[in-house]
């Protein structure tokens, strides 16, 4: 059992969850401290998993696979729905846990838990939608049947920005499709996954169907990818790690699904509703301290409205509050010191390359911010599209604007990136709106609205933003492999 209420005075030692058992390692085994990014207190310690741990978890998942896959899908769906019910009951504690390990404001953490519940419930509803096709044959007395089967054991690797929701997003459809699962969350935020394991026990998931290991990606994660016991790897994280995983899976021709980084352009044209665009740009840049893959990462502003937009955007950015994420602040801390410093480095190189500072937020480390990893909203303006703040993913509360002459120039600059996750466009011109899907090379478009995808959509990155995609019917289908049978009765 993992006590995810975290009410103990001292940091709790959390074990791994394998084959329905909580493994507590001896004092000699290596541990990783999990830090509260708002004050640097250690809230828990986790086991630094090894290749052997990965192997044990995969073995448990493999043994659990056939009995799980043999159940009618509706039974698997009911158990996944029961897990959603357990989460609902413990929502407040789970939200607090997310805030303590990740740093997002509590209200936003509650939304993350709700999103997790939605992912699981939607997956459960899909239990009656695993279908096949019967196709006419070219031969007499013959039919072609195309069936869907689960892959087997799924290894899920998740990023630190939404530790609870990202795990639920993969777990739900994988299980309902009939696969079993081994989860490795990023070592900075491993507690949400362990809490999910605790609740899966309560919900009655059979041993081995859902296992959680802890540790570092290049060790325990790499072992999950390379092992012949995993059949499909689904990862959400950085493009850097995605490349390593893709390479590591190559020898075994592993099925690999990758949801990677983004560099979303935010286009505001001369005919846009400026107040609405500003509001959306602020939400899309600063929510979760800028740590969302679909965040507004660079703004292309038509010259005719750029001054008005920037005046309002800078004022709204300045008005945002930074502070204790268990309180009412708009922004919490960055997840770690390393991530905070990465953002500071990008700002320094952007300014070095000629960007002007419109709002100097930057690192905060005095007074109430002497502990924790704080970075205040920062606004830059760049004149060139090759500025580092315009090209590299910031993943923090730094907004960069570039002025453009017209719509064509905005589209050209927007597409000048190897990333292809999401893009935003604000315009009232219906011709532009209708053309945008043909001109913007991104997997997810937000036209006249801020970010926030729906569970029935399809969240998918093009280019360096990944391969695979999640949610909706296409995301669910990703956990099912196809088989064709030629049935001849002649
Ligand atoms: P990360 O790449 O460091 O880690 C992600 C996961 O991969 C973790 O579970 C980690 O343990 C594992 N991992 C890392 N290296 C590995 C290796 N060599 N072998 C096997 N496993 C390995 O990611 P991060 O820094 O936590 O995430 C931030 C990034 O995630 C940002 O770029 C963000 O845009 C992206 N992201 C993308 C989406 C999306 O849906 N496209 C969603 C959220 C975050």
C-alpha cells in the first residue's frame, strides 16, 4: 500500500507495485528523493529501480496477460470504471499529491485528476466498441475477416508535467483493449503513478494487470523498452528521450508510440478579436507554469495589431501571481532546479541573439521564493524567426512575440520548425479559417480558442513531436493490432 495522503511528518518510503505486491527494498538499495518543488522539502523516497525490477514487472504483466485478455471486454471496462470511481472518492488527496510532487496550483491539480477520471471512463465506454470488418473476397466461397487483438504487455513511460493524467490516459485504453501494463513515471514525479496502483488494488484489478516501477528512464525505462517481454511502448516526454527509445526499440522491431515536445505558434491576425486572443494566449502560455506540450510557445502578431496585443498581453502577464501552489496563486514553481535553469538559459541566449525584454520576470529566489524553483512570467520580442526562444521548446512561463507583415508570412514562420504538435490561429476571416488545416503542418489546431484537448479528439504530433497519438477512437485503436483471416468454405 502506498499512503498517498502524505500526512506523515517524515518523508514516506514508497515501494514498487509488481504482481499485486508492494516491494519494499532493503536499506542497501538505492533510493531517489522526491522533492516538493515549491519548498525543496523531501516528501517521499522511491526505489531506484534496476533492470531486474523492470524484468520482474514485465514478467508479472506477461503472466497476467492471457487471463486478462480472455475476459469479455465489458468486464475489463467495468474494472477500469471501478478505478475511476476510486479516484473520484480520493480526488482531494490525489490533487494535493500532484501539487506536492509537481508544483501546479491545487485547483489545476484537481482538473488534472478530473482529466484522469475522464480518460478512464471514456476508455471503459469503449469496451463495446472493439470491432472488426468482413470484407468481400475476390474468390468464390470466401470471406476476409479483419480482427483486432491486444498486443500483450504495454510499457508506459510518462513525463513529469501531468503525472496523473498522462498515466491514466495510457492505462485506460491499454487495459480495456486487453493488454496488461507496466508504468514508469518520470523520477521527479513518481507518486501519482504509485497512487494509481494503490487505487487499482482497491478497485479489484487482478494482480499483474497493472504494475508500477520507479527509477530512471535510461536504466529501468530502457530495460522496459529493450526487453522481449514488452510488446508495445507508449511514451510521453521529450524528443530527446523519444529518439533514445525509438533507437532502443529498433532491434526488436518494437511497436513504439511517442508523444513528444512541441513549439506551438500562436497567430493573431489584424481582424482578430484581440481581447479574446490575449486571454487565450495568456492561458495557453502560463497554465501549469508553461509546462504543457501544446503551450503557446511563440506568437506571430500582425503588425497592425501588435502594439495593442502586446500592451494587453504584457499587462495580463504582469498581473499573474506566483506563489504557494496549495494557495490561490496563478503559477506555482517550475518542477525542478534543472528545469528552471533551462528556461533561464533560453532567455539568456534569446536576449544574446537580439530579443528585447518586454517583461522581465526571470528567476525569483529572494524572500518567499528563497526555497523552491520559481520563474516569473517573462515576455520577449524577437525580430528574427531563428531566435532561440522562437525555435527551442521553452516549456516555461516565457512568451516570445514576433511581428509579421501578413497572413502568408505568419504561416511561413509558423511552419519553420521541425516540431508539429499544435498551432493556434485567431482571425475572423472564414477563408483563412477554412484554409488553415491545409496550410499549418501540425497535428492539433486551435482556431479562435485556447488549448485543452477533448478525450474524444485525437492528440497527435507530426514531425519531431511524435508518432502514434492518443485519445478518441484512433488512440484506442493504437492498443489493438490487426489480423486478417481468409475464410474459405468451398
Ligand atoms: P523525459 O523525456 O525526460 O521522460 C519521459 C519518460 O521517458 C519518463 O518516464 C522517463 O523515465 C522515460 N525515459 C527517459 N529517458 C529514457 C530512456 N533513455 N529510455 C527509456 N525511457 C526513458 O520527459 P520530460 O522531461 O518528463 O517531459 C517533458 C517533455 O514532454 C516536453 O518536451 C513536453 O513537450 C513533452 N510532453 C509531450 C506531451 C505530448 O502529448 N506530446 C505531453 C506532455 C509532455
